[in-house]
């Protein structure tokens, strides 16, 4: 059977890492993209520690999704090696500190736009041919914070990202690729900890369980 290829942008921590581990455990080969090489290596170590027959491999790609040249080169390399992508999961995000709209930090605002909006807009044209070649699916994760107080930078740019994904989904209804948008349950991730410090994390859903739930839909 032809090996299935997953590209995960933002694969080093939280839900992205959980997706990488779940897919590799099911025999997929995962191209894991994140800025932090050490965190990617930890994901790789956890996959290898499973010791399961049929476990897929990981290709670690320590790079920033806002680097157009690096991402273009990665997509070209995927094409040359596998010719396709069966599943693209986009979890990369910049989480700006909570702040009143009147006190937004310009550097955080610019980085939010670059990571959450611009990178998505540049990645879609790069990845779409690979998804078409594999009759693949793109998966985006929504976090509807737009309009909530103090969530200005994160909420606005995340909403823009999802709006772009929804347009892509509508455009591909008949011709593909398939684009899915799911809203994960609250999880005890570093992102949520920045938003809700001191929160009781006991009732939150583990990223591993949420990744399994969402992959079942895909």
C-alpha cells in the first residue's frame, strides 16, 4: 500500500504534536514543521518509544512558516520525494498576549498578522498542488475569540485565517481539495495557559484524545 503523507505545520507542541504522534502510530509518514528543533526531536523520541510494528516515520523540518523560501523549498522536496500530501494540518499560530485594543503592541500585532494570516495565505498555494495530487484534505483548527475583550490581536487574526480557509473550502467543494475546519475542545495547552492562568486544568481534554476525535472525522 502506498504510504500516506501528512504535513503538519506547528507540530512541536500541544495539538499539533498530538496529531503527529497519532498519525505516525497509525503508519503515516509525518513531515513535522515547527520553529523549535528540540521540541520536534522530543516528538520524534515519543514516536520511536512506542516500538509498535508499522509505525510511520517523521521528517523533522525546523523552520518558520513565515519564511516563504524555506516553506517553498520544503514543498518542492515533498513533491520530489512523495509527489503528494494526503493530509495537511495547519496548527501553527502566534499567540499575542491579552491586551486592550488601545494598547496593542505593534510587534505582536505584526507577528500575529505574519503568522496567523499571511503565512496561511502563502502556504495554501504551495500545498494545494500536493493535496490535489494525493486527493488530500486540509484541516484548520478554529478558536473563535474574535470580538472578545482583550483578544484583539489573536482573535482578529485567527478569524481572518479561518475566513480564508472557509473561502478555500467553498471553492473546492466540487473540484477539491477537501478543506475541513474543526473547533477543538478546551485543552491544557501552553496557549490556553497564557489566556487563562491559574485555571483548573483537570476537566480539560488531553490533546491526545482531542487529536484522536478529530482524526476520526477526517
